[in-house]
C-alpha cells in the first residue's frame, strides 16, 4: 500500500478468497484485483508465512513457478522464500529463487544450510521489534556461527 501511495505500480497475488482476509490484510487488499503476473522490476515474495509446512498447493506452486520464470525481475523474499522449508532448507517441491531474503530477529535454521543458498540469495537478518525482555525469557534455540566468528 505504501509503494502504491508513492506512485509505484503494485500487483498483489494471493491464494485465498478476499473474504478470508481479516484486519490489516483485508484493509490492504481493498481495491486490488486479481491479474496475471506481468513483467516487473521487483517482485516481493510474501506468499506464505513461516508456518508453512508440507507441499505447496497447486495454485501456490504455479505462482512460485511464475516468479521463478521472471528472469528480468529482482526477486525479494520476506522472511523465507515461498515453498522453502524453514527447518530443512529444502524446496517443497519448488521454492522461490530470490536474489535477496530479509528474515527477522534470527535466521531460521534452514536458511543457514547450504541447500538453501540457491533460494535465499543474499540473506539479511533484521530486527522486527521484539522487546529484549521477551528475547531473554525465550532465547533462540539454535545459534548460527558464521565463517568470520573466529577472526
């Protein structure tokens, strides 16, 4: 919505009927119509949430295929590339092949595994506003050691 307000031509693809969306998501979808995937400078992949498990449904699979076929577009995934298992780093059975993935607070373990590299592109971890008190009470259950940790 903010990009559209700034004059960008925005396309939103969704896999559920508009009546299923509630709250902010429903508000943001008002006025947008379903169209086919056109050529775009940037594709923001936010098709699925981190709770995704199992295999992609046929319609979502088709969207992932269309995104991956957009060879002239910069593909930016939010949190986890759609179709990628956040625990194993494996596609289910396909996943968005992003140039950039921005994930929040801590990288999901699967994003750090070598098999995820073809899907995540550059991986950036950023804060989303979780209070420090919450982080101390419920710390991450995995730690990621980077190559430069011993330098």
